[in-house]
């Protein structure tokens, strides 16, 4: 007999504010339960709050993967950062603008990306948050750099994962600045400085690493640095992942922390969100989408559906580096703009509020904007068609990623009992 959504969740799965506290099963029970569910269930076709008209007779509730995951904190769903008098006036106005998220810090010709100097410059420019990239060194130290190769930023023909931290710490960025590579702990100490207590961070977990190694390593580093009084790291750190398969390890090791899905494809993001409806009491997901995707028909449909089904979750756009793309993100009512120049973006916020003609000019599409809209739609459709042909439907890719292989499930399921 095929189990339906109602069979797995007889209570409807609607209670998001008071998650139940299930009994913690042993590793063997957990693995056998997941394997049994894999054999017995298929993805139900349902909308938000809808059920199948031909539902099977209700059976006693079975233990599901949702029961195996720790409950996540569902209290305040507001921004983890707050504007202060150190930020430009645009962020303190009566209008709520998307927050300024500095892409790899504030990048310039004199300040290398993903360095403490870039983070410091971003905060001084008024950024509410810092986006940075995380890799693991050969000895398991979380370090902050974008590429898996050291060639572009440090001039060394080696991979980050091939060197221990004792070797990485001696490298310097190419160019005149000669900045060292920071660790995650270095960033945490920077955020602990009194003047930075309202700044939060979006950690982009690079997919060339093993999630079952990286996420516990990040959790371990965070536990080593006590937050400044009156703050909590779970309110200031968001984990950004690119694949659905990274979500369960994040929930297992860092269940109190927010997770954001980064995606090129609006359809894939919708597929992941639909699959997570089965775990809706446990996983609350923010989303970060390529800025051009929001200008496509599918991107707009994703934004509307996300707002309807997940009103308390956040949508970010990356990376907005032109005045036009920044203004579009404001017009689209997003929650955060990931950009290289936060000061420039905050200037757009002020202009948006003070100059009605500017708002009208942005709201009325020009011929160039119409052509760009057409280009974005064509690119998104081609990209998603290729993904459909090569990897299957977005829902199938999401389900496959969330289920993972047996070895990954065994690692992630046994992790809590081992600690």
C-alpha cells in the first residue's frame, strides 16, 4: 500500500511554532527506518495545505526522517542583523530596504576578497552582513577563500584541500596588499568586536568539500569562540548550501542555525522547498537566487510561491553590482542584496526613497530592460531544459539529494549519538 502525505503526517504537519520532541532512536533504528521509508514511499503530489482526493485509509503514524532530525528553533524569524547609527541613513528610514550583504567582503583593487581587510572595509561602508566562502584545509581547518585552487588569489598552483593550515597561514594574496588567508575563527573574533556586534555572516559552504566533514568542523570552530555578551552565533550565522544533500548534515550538526539554499535555477529551488514540506516542522529554509533569475517568469513565480508558503523566511539576490540590478531587488521586495560594493547599494536605497522620479524610471521598463528580460527568460529556460534532460526533474533531483546514498545517511544519522 502506498503511503500518502496524510499517512506520514496525520496531524497535517501545520504546527510550525511548537515542534514535537520525538524519542531519539539508536543509529541502527534510524538507518532501518529511513531505508524502510525509501522502499515504501513515493513523493506525494500536493500543494500547500492540499491533500489527494483519493487518499488511502489512514494508518498509524510511522516514524519518518522528520522524527530523526532535531527540532529547530522557530522563534524570532526577523533579521539576524540590525541597522545602527553607523549605517547610512537609507537603512534607518521609514522604508524597509533589503539588507546590504557584502560579497566576499568589500572587494576593490587595493583590498583582496575574503580577507579581514575586506571584511573590515565592508563594515565601515555600512554592510549589514558579510558573505564569505568556506573550504577545509587538509587537516580539517575551515578557511575562508572562494576558489578550490590557490592560483588566482595566492599565486600557488595547489588546492586548498592539499595543504595543512600551518602551510596556508604563510600564504599572502597576490598584488600589493599581501593579505593572509583567514580562518573561520579569525572572522568570529572580528565579529566579536563591540562595534561589529550587529553584523551577521552568510557562510557559503563550497560543494567540493565533504559535508559530513565540513559542517561538524564549522560547528567545532564556532564552539571554540564564545559570542560577545548579549548575542548568539545562531542568530548571526547563516549556512548557505548549493545542493539539497547538504541540508541534513547542517540540521544534524547545527540544528539551531539557519540554512539558505543558493541556486541558479528557480525550478530547482521550488523542488527543494516542495520536498521539505515533508519535514516542515524541522527545516526552515532561506533562499539565495541569481539576480537575473528573478527577472524571468519562473523566477517571479518562485518569489511569489516562496512568499506565500514561507512568509517568515528570507530571499537574497546575488550578485547585484549594477545600479539597475540593485534597484530591481528593492522593487522586488527581497530581504538581502549580495553585492561587491555595499556603499553604492546603500546610496541607491537613499535615492530610491528621496527621488520619486528615480523610482518611476526604474519601475517603467526601458527597451534595454525588456531585451534583458527576454534574454534572462531564454537563458533560464535553456539552463533548466538541459538540467531536465541530464539530471531529471527538479523534484527528482531534490529528493535524490535529500535522501543521499546509504553511506552518507549512516554518517549523518550516527553523528549525534557519537558526540
